[in-house]
């Protein structure tokens, strides 16, 4: 079987290397479990850190640093992802929770609704992607990835532009 994936080609050239294969359903189940862990830790941090204090900002800073460190460890040593994925998901949930609290502080009465809506949309997209990946055999080809990157950059630039415009108008 020919493939354009550089990782698979590199693995084929490695002799004597034993590894466990990941199944599509296993990957989607683990992704769903990690998503739920992130959601639960986000909800708990929203509940327990609703009054933004110095402790919650310190926790936010520590969770951000831990997230970056865990990302770097996982990127440079992929075998550690098995053990570090749950702490990473918990740290991400803490960050999401504090960001939701900051939204509520900035927009009283509307912050949680906006942040909650964004969170639910994100969870829906991830769950739909997991279901499509595991059951419908959806694969990301190079053309789709290029299209998605261009789309993501376009949305990012537009969001930054509209955010700056809204900030300037408010001043």
C-alpha cells in the first residue's frame, strides 16, 4: 500500500521496531474521553473559581505553563502521550474555565452564555469529527488540509480585525 504520509513511510523503513497499532475506534474513544475530562475540569474550575482572585489567576498561570510544558514533552517524545494526555486535558479545562470567568467579568450576565456557546460549538465539532472519523471513514487528504489551513487563517485574520475594530469603536 502506497501512502503520502511521511510518518507511515518512515515506520515502514524501520526494521525490528515493534509498536502497538491504534485502531480508528480506539482513537475516537480516547479523544471523546479526553474531551469529557476537559469539559468536566472546565466546569469544575468555573464553579470553584467563579470569583476571580489572585489564587485563580495564579492557577491560570500555572495551568498555562503546565500545558505548554506538556505539549513540548508530548511533541518531542510521542510515547509519553499515553501518560500525559489526561493531565494535559485537565490543564486545558482549567484554562477554559478561567477564560469563561474572565468573559463573565468583562460582560456581566452575557459572558457565560457566550463562552458556553463557544464551548458547546467546539465540543459538537470535535464529537462530530470523532464520529465521522470512526464510522464514516473520513480522512483528511492533503488538499483538504490546505483548504482547512487557509480557512482557519482567514477566520483568524477576520476575527482579529473585527476584535480590533470593536475595541477601537468602544474607546
